[in-house]
C-alpha cells in the first residue's frame, strides 16, 4: 500500500489525529447534547498526559503523523509538541491562530489540506463540502469532535474523542474504508 515507505530496514507508518486542544481547560467542561461530558478528564493536565502517552505508545520516531488541526489553545502549550514522537504535519484548523513561525519548529510541513491522489483521499480539518466529494473516495477530517456526518461513509472523523485519544494508522483506515467495502 502506498502509505508504507521503507526507511532503512524499518517501515514507517502514517497516522492521523485531530483536535487535541492541548492545554484547553474549557474543553473538559463541554457537554454533548445528552448532557454527558465531551471529554471525561478531571484536569487539563490529565487530558494532555493521556494524549501524549497514547500518541507515544503507538507512534515511533520514524513515523509521520498528520495532525488535522486545533493543536493547542495557548502558546505556553507549544512545547508539548516536542514530546510527541514522529514527524508531524499540521493541517491547520480554525483554532490554529498563531503566527506560522511559532508552529514551524514542531512540524515538518504546515498546510491547509493534504491529498493522496492515488487513493483519492483528502485530509482536512473541516469536512469538505459534499459537492467536492465527487473527486474523492474519502475525506478524513476533524473539527466535529463527537459529531459525525450521518449516512455518508465518505467522511471519517478522527477527532480525539472519536478515536480514544490515539492516532489512527492511515493504512488501516484505507483498508477498512476503501478495500473492505
């Protein structure tokens, strides 16, 4: 599969994850429509450490992670990104509002979206409009937190709340969503 690349004797993997909101104290108080909490953490420190641990438990230094936006909510949290394994690509989200030079030390690339033409997959922060989906088989996105686009399996929400705060392997996503159908 084209997502695998040989690096020395080891294969590197590609992952996707969205909306960690590192350092965002308010997000642990947000509620879903049914009154349940969006994130079940007692503190922002517990939330951040859980995400760092889950990330580093699966991502190796040779791997690449596409972070689909809304990384941090406060500049003081930028150093958390140094603790995350792998080569990181930022697909900017609506909360990624700081100057580009503040993000560049932590990311090998920063962009609005990423297209994988061979598989007809697009990575974005906000889901792309349905009229644009004729060009793609799958839109892997964030932004919606616990919500999903219903009755349309061309969209996959990889917000941390939907994926157990752990990056998802892109090869596995493609196999499940494009090959197994």
